[in-house]
C-alpha cells in the first residue's frame, strides 16, 4: 500500500499545472479619446469635450455579429450613459467585453468593425473613429492577446482608440 501511495505522490508531483485561462477584468473599459492633434487644428465644429457631453450612441458596421462572420455587414450600436463619459480626459467608455468576452474569448464584432461613428440625441453624427484607428488597434490588441500579454491588452484599451469630432 505504501508503494502505491509513493507512486501516486510522485506522479501527481510531476503533473504540470495548467495556467488559468484569461478572464477579463469585469470592470475593464475601452477608452475612446478625442484626437488631441485634431482638437488643436479645430477651427469649427465640436470639441472633444462637446462630443463627450453630447454623445448618446456609438454605431458601426461589422461582418461579425455575435462573433460569427456574416457575408452582409450588420449595423451594431451601443448607448453611452453618463457613467461611461470621462469629461476630464475627455473620452467615451465602452466595456472591455466588446473585444474580449468574460470567458476570455477574443470577440470580433467591434474590433473588426468599420464606419464607426458617434451620434447625439437627434441621431446626428457628431464624431467618427477612423477605420485606420480600428485597424491599427486590432493588429496590436490581437497580437498582445494571442501572446498572452494581457497587461498590454489593457494598456491598448486605454490608449489605442481616438475619435474625430465632425464639423
């Protein structure tokens, strides 16, 4: 009996522990900041702060819906509540789950999106997130995610996205 227990103890001691799967911080947010360079060059139109103050929705098109590819693009949208508006930065906040699910799965609906725009209470477009901003963020976030560099993923959530106020 002692030999069986010793063999069992030796086998379990050699077992390699599997790393925990990535679990997104449930409070993680994606920060959409007003483009600082565009704000400096702005002659007319809304300032980034005015965009944040007036933003009601963010809308975009994507060939991914519920993380499944579709031939025809869908229009997807989210609303902003006051708690998702940073008036100091200024920035609009989206949930991190728009890119990584609570189960740690890479979620493509937003990060593979295009024609991203922000609307006000009259459904008028007041800002856009240029396609190249989304494309650049996607490459960086996806690379960090698959490299399991989650600290970099969170950094990019805060720094990679900007919007341009519309005239």
